[in-house]
C-alpha cells in the first residue's frame, strides 16, 4: 500500500474497484442507486460502482447517489466523477416515491451520533425511513447497511458474535438498528423483496475510525480508555467492495452478513504500537471489561476472500496520515462506549 497523504489520493484508493466488484457487476443487471450517499462512506462507494461500470465497459449503466446534499460541494464532487445525484429527504414519503425505479439499492441512511440527546430522531431515521424506502422499492434488490452493534456484548475471551445470534444489544442506538432490520424484514417478507443486512464494524478511512481515534490520543498525549478492550476493523475500500458484491447475495427472507476484519485487536496493544511508531508514550486508562463488541466475520471471508488491505498496512497508513497533518472529519467512533449511549 503506497503512502496516502492527501484527501484526493485517499478517495481514489477507497473507490478503487476490486476484482470481486468487477466480476459481480459483470453478471448483475441494472442500474444502482445509493440511498443516504452523503455520509462517510457513500461517496467513495458510489464512485467505486461508477469506476467498475466504466472499467467493464458498462458505461451506459447509471449510478445514482441520493442524499439531502446540504453541501453542494459533495454533490458536485460526485457529479464530476460521473455519478448522478438527486437531492432528497428520505423522511419525505412523496419525495421518495418520486425517485426512479432502480433494480439495485444500497441503503446507507441512518443516525448514530446524538442518540442520547435526541433519541426520537434516531428512531425516526433508523425505523421510519426504512419503512418508507422498503415500501417504495419492493421490486428491487436491497443491501441494507446495518451495524455489528445489533448484537449484545460478547465475552472477550470467547468467540465473536455470529449472524444467527440473538439481537439483544444495549442502548437506544443499537436497538433502533435492530428496529431498522425488523422493518426491512417485514416488508421483504410481505413483498418477497430480496434483502441483505450488511452488519459492518468498523470501517477505516484515515479521516475517521478506531485506528485514528487511538492514534490521535497517543499523538496528543491523551489517555486511551481500554475498558472496551477489543475491536475489529476493515479498510473502507474493502467494506465498499463487499457491500457492492452483496447485491449478488440478497435473499427473501433477508440474510445477514458480518463485515469486519478477522483479527481481534487489543486496544491496549494498539495504543502501545502507535506509541512506538509515533515516538510517544501511550497513556492507558481503565481496565479491560470481560465483555466487548466483537464479531465473527468468517462467512464474509468465505464469500469474498481476505481484504486487500491488511491491519498492519492500515496502522502504517494512519501513522503516515497523522505525520503529514492529514485532516479528520471530527467524528469519533466512540468504540469505547459499553452502555450503548452515543
């Protein structure tokens, strides 16, 4: 992995189609629409689809990014890369009904931050919006972005959560995400809509993510809380690729897929490694809890093979990003939260 030191190079890397994406889109028919495309991952995912279509010679196929696009700059950037954009409030049923019919949907809308301050908005975004979308696109394939936080915390010395484990998480945010899956499941069963729940944790973008959260604290001499003793991460480009490939694995009733790295990362050891690489003493606070949000992503590896970017490469890229003054979007993951109150 070559050094990445600026946003343009980063977004190029995160939107680079994998061999698996190219193979999937050769055999998959129809246009693709990304709902909630204005978030952290949406722009690079939409660009990856566009680049893949162009690379396999399917230039006539449309990639449509749908978001409120409160920032015109975000919409213009997508347009410059050949992605069509539609400004739409997904809470507006009439606006959603006016969206074009598209056979392939990747649903990325949702709310995590601010749950404690405005839980009602979180429930609206994570359950009402899915109802509006699922009712509108009954004839489409739908990959629904979910989260690994739909599971309860698991024993830190045991196996990670698997797709068929009960969904009994702590906190309103995680329970609203269970609600999102239940709503899509209802409509999928009612209309035989092929659907997949993409349970992702945690994507690494260099501008945000667990690795940046820990590295920044070490770099700034701030304590790293190790109460949530372990985590899993995956390069955002690999997460994008897996989401696109999941369009070929939807089903009714819906299936679910854990998407993350296989390696269980010790937050304490991660802080110490960043300390060595950054030339700083890592300050540790707290004691590892006997439980953590950890996952078993073996099924996704059976389907798609290993990611293209390793954990060591992500760690080195994060260090280089910080050393070159790389920007942060200022949205910490709050991976250390154990009660689900974000």
